[in-house]
C-alpha cells in the first residue's frame, strides 16, 4: 500500500511479505504518489540499506529464477561479491551448486512459485568449503495488476542451530520406547521416531505432514483428524484413542495418542511433541470387563432369586426381572421412590427388616433377614431370605450393596412340619406315662425320664452304657424278648408283649413293651415301655379272689351234695319217689357246679404254679373209651365216633389227661349244636401220641384261633355267646398239655367245623 507520511510529508510505499518467523516489512520512500498499478513492478527493488539490516538472506528473483537483488548476509557466507550473482540463475550460484539435491529442491520451488504458489522447504547447503548450512527457504510470488507473477521474493533463514538441537532431540526420542512424533504449530508432522516409522512401515517422507493418517483405521480417521485440527486451532492438549495399523502384519492395535504444544516465553507455540501409547491390553481388559459385566447381568437375570443392587444411600440402582415381576414395580418406580420396596414387606416384618438393615449400614457388614414379601399378582405373602452384601472400592469405601431375596416358603413349610413332628416326638419322649428308649444292638442308647424313673437308672448309667436290655431282662423272659427282637428285625416292628424288667434296686417291674425300627436309622429301634404293674396287681387280686372264692364255695357245695344224697336215699326208702327224682335233678346241677368250682380252683392253682400231677401209667385207649362212654351218656344228641388204631400208654396223671380229652370232646359237642356226630381219633408215631377231636359245628374265626387258649377267653360271635361257658376249658387243656411238653393246635373252617390236635411225647417220664 501507499500513503503520505504526515511527519516528513513524503509518499511511502509499503509491502508486507510472509516469512517463516513472521512478516517482512518493506518500505520505500517516494517524492510523488504513484498510480496504484505502478506501485508493483520489477524495477521496484529493495534498497540495499534495508536489506543489509536483515539477518536472513533475502533476494529478489525473476519468475525464471534470475537474481535481481540479494542482501549481504548470504554473500558473506559464500564469500562472493554481489556482482558475481546478480543477473545469474539463483540455482547456479555458489550456495546451491555444491549440493545437487538442494539445487533440485530450489529449482522445483521456483517453478511452483512462478505459477503463483508460496513454497517453503528445508534444505542443506554448503555455501563454502567446510560449511554446512540448514536453510528454511520461502519463495513468495508477487503479482502485477494483471495477476501475473512479476517477481519472486526469496527468504532464506539459517536453521542450523535448531536442526542440530532437533537432531539431538530426535536421537533422544529414537531411544525412547514409545512411539513419538513432532509437528509444526500448523499441524504439519515433521518427525516420527524410528519405532513409529517401523510400526507404520512407512518411510519418514510418507509419514510426514498428514501422511501418517493413512495408518489410522478408516473408521477412526475422521474423528482423529477433527480432534487434531481442534487442538491446533485452540492450542489445547490433543488426546485421542485410535487404531493404528501395524504396517507389516496389517492388523490394527489401539493407541492413545497425545500431543502437547511446546511454547516459548511469550506463550507462542513453537512445535508439538506427541506420543502414541499402546492401550490394546487396556482396551481388551475394558472389553472383558464389559463382557463380564454383561455376564453378571445375564446371571442376575437367570438366577431364580430376586436380585437387587442399591447405592449406599439406599436407592435401588438395579433390580432383575424376577424382582420386577414379583413386586410388579417398574424400574422407574423403584428409582423414583426409595421406599417403594417397603410396602411389599409383611407389616409384621417391617420393623425387624429396618433394624437389620440399619445395623448393616452402621457396621458395614453383610445382613440376612427372613421376611414375608407380597406377590403383586396374587397378593399372597411368601417367606424370603433377604441377603445384602457390601461392595467396596480399593480404599475400602462401600460403593454398593448387592442383594438377593430367596424364596424359602417351601423350606419354611418343611421346617414347620419338622418342628411339629419334633414337638410330637419330644412330647412323646417327655411323656410321663410312656417310657421311651432308643436301642441299637443290645444297648439302650437313649431313654426318656419316664423310662429311667420306672427302672431306677439315671442318665449316668445311660451314658456309661450300663443300660443293656438283655441285662435288665430276667432270665425267664429272655426267650420271649429275643423272639420279640427277631420279629422286630424281620417285620420292622414288634407286637406289644408283656415282660418284666430288673430294676436297679433288684426289684422287678412288669411292663408292656412294643417297638419299631427307625426308618432313617435302620440299625436303631424305638421302644415304648408301659408300666404294667397296676394291671398285674389287679390281675393278681382277681386271681386271689378266684382262688379264695373257689375254696370258699367248695366246702358248702360238698356238704350240700352229701346232704342231698342222704335226703334222696331217705325219701326213696320212704317210697316218696317223685320227690327223690326231683332231688336227683338237683344233684346233677350240683355236680355241674362242683365241676365249675373245681375248674376255677384248677385255674387258680395253675396260675400260681401249684397244680399237682400224679404219676401213674395211663392206658390212653382205655381212657378215651371211658371218656367217650361217659360223654355219650350225658349227650345223647351226638354220636361219638372213637377210632383207636393203636394201643398207647403214658406215664402221667390219669385225671388231668382225662380233663384234656373230656374238655375237647365236650366243646366239640357244645359248639356243633346242629351236628349229629363228633369224632375222636387216637394215633401214634415212634415218638409221639396224637389225639384229634373233630366236630362239624360253628368253627372258629381265623383271627381268634390263638386267643381261645387264653384264660377266660371266649369267641365273640352271637351264636357262641348263646352257648354257656366261662372260657376256662381250653386254658386248662393247654396248661396240662404244656406240662407234658406236648402241643395243641386247631384247624377250623367257620360254619364247617373244627379239629383240635393234641400231640404228646411218648417216652415222657413225667
Ligand atoms: P368255654 O367253652 O367255656 O367258653 P373254652 O376255653 O373251652 O371255654 O373255649 C374257649 C372258646 O373257644 C369258646 O368260648 C368257644 O367259643 C371256642 N371253642 C372251643 N372249642 C370249640 C369248638 N370245638 N368249636 C367252636 N368253638 C370252640
């Protein structure tokens, strides 16, 4: 531009030209203003004085590269005079001729500048022998009014010192294990260290400027380029994650690229230094973390529990689908209402829940609480076990609470049932009436207080193993007891039976014992023991009474019988026959009564073990004949058929044996009211004699066949009850047969008849 100086009153022609380090101010003094089109023309040369004051080399060239003007600084370097280079092609001057590569750079720069481009390049020249000079050269075209390039301004700045420093830095940078780069303030990357070059597998020239961008993953290029441009424009730290291609393998790895601007004292950015750090491992870890988080989430959704995650302040951060389904709450509701969850807790459980959670928050320890939660859909409450666990960061600070709610309704129900069954068991164990023992082998391993009280033993005896059911069983009950245990192991239970225990003080306790194998401990059994002494005492009293009564009855009966017989004889003598025959009927009844009393007496003697047996030779066939005849006489209603295939004799009590067969025969007649015959049969083997009495009467129901041999037992049917009897006959029969070590058995069919078989050992010397 041109303007008039107000001070000197002269016209000034001013030009500004850009150089690397700033602007070149170019001022001409004129006496006359010139029309604008004349202000720029080739003759307008820089005055020597102006140029001399510059530290840089400045020259003016024709568009073809011919030197029009040059200042002193470069002349001194090359030790040439101005006249030697003015008018010469710049590229042919002594600065450039010794280094053909630089010469070539200059030529191409001149060509480009002459086409209108400002060209900048760095190069190494040798102005004179032994001198290396790094130059930063700028060639700026100047245009005339027709926009044609009329001349070129060349500015050459000595950057040798900087280059050396840079070389040092690069050597240093090359030694670094990182990937490092540097760039100019405008973002033109000037340098990549060896590692980076090797990684990218590019030449330094390929990577220079923006060439490195080709090594960035296509998906990242746009983002990276924008970030870099922003950094250059704002001068702020450049940091970006990008995938760089390993030039040799073609694979991409994640890097964190950072660029830091380097500034001078004034704060102007001189250059950028950057690094690329491999974060592939980190990225992979991040990915894995993401995956594992995802796995956890999937897990949380798959587990049957209700899962929740809450912040330390109590807000729910996450709840799984089960949780949402059960409570019917949406994640939004959960997140907007901290207490939303509480309404699902059974009112009776809320207070304890609050206390447990508060304690956990205060102490920072995990908590567990059983509570009933309401199902939103059905409205029913179910028992849950709620667990919360604190999660801490590296410093130990609680960052979250993670928890689960496990449905334990079923478990609770089972527990309840178990508790009830335990209560039942323990009430049984604590029974004051029933003694309970647990036995294993011969040992009583546990017993309740009642059992101990009954037997007089204590817990010490129990724990010391002094309670052994064999040892506390009196010898005469051992066989029966072993039989019961046999039954226990084969049938898993034993039919209650009567026995006695030997108490600690030597006394005996009558008991009723039953038991069963424990289902879950097959080698253990539980036994129930009932104190039988009261019943036994009652029985004893009854026996005593029977004994006494039969004795008391016998004497007056005998007197009555005697006097009746005397009276009958007397009446007969006097010829009062009708009265005498009436008396004989009385005598028959008296005889029946006498037999009954005798039987009662026998029973009571048998009970006391005091029945006496005579010893004599008994011809059984003869005995049976006599009995049959007597019976036939008494009972003409039935024909008694006697079969005696053998002659058999025994050593025994004739009357007692007679009792056996007459009882059986009289029963056979009694219990077959509609039949006309009964049979009695005698047979023998080498060893035994057998008598069988058979009738065709009522028969005996299967379930009562064993019981009929018991004292005072009578079959319960209406037909049987109509037939008089006291239930003593078969008992007496059994006791007598047992005395001779024989056996009795019954075979019967209801409505058809019964058959009783007595077997006696032959050579008994009883
Ligand atoms: P009693 O005949 O005095 O009742 P027993 O001891 O002789 O007493 O018999 C017991 C029970 O056995 C009888 O009440 C009867 O019901 C039944 N019984 C005995 N023998 C026979 C039999 N031959 N046929 C049917 N039932 C019989």
